[in-house]
C-alpha cells in the first residue's frame, strides 16, 4: 500500500471514530441534561397562602372519585387555583382555608390543600 493511500485511510478511520465519539458524547449530554432538569424540579420551596373557597366541583377520576372533590380557591393575591380535597373535610363555598404553594426550581408552581 502506498504511503499516501495509507494516510488517507487512517484519516478516514479517525474521522469515523470522531463521529461516533461525538454522537456518544451528545447522547450522554442529553441524558445528563434530563437528570439535571429532574433535579431542579425536585428542589421545592413551600409558602403558606390564605384563600377562600369559591366553588366545589366533583372529581372526575378513574379511581375512587367518590372520596374527593375539586376545590376552586381564590388566593389572597388574586389568582384562582384548583386543589383536591377529601369530601370528609366538609368544605363549603366561602370557607377560608390554608393552601401550600410549592415553587419548583424549574419555575413550575403547584398547590396543595393544607
């Protein structure tokens, strides 16, 4: 084999190896980014907020929907939210309740009834 041909072959082999290594590194980076996002979503700060029940709706669910209900709450700051509650709590329209506001590091905000 001529020297020139051997160099071209080696160069082509190294380019092919570099492409495979680049693809592998991109896949590893994507997996790392997904885990990083999940870690951010698990970092939560909680805040207690006062609210007033404005409406109570039936819970539409495939499992044990007879035990729960959707409660529409107007928070002290103004926004309307929905939280799940057991019917056994006996909530009525106009009741003042405590809601926990969960601020996730990703920017997502969720609410639960206290």
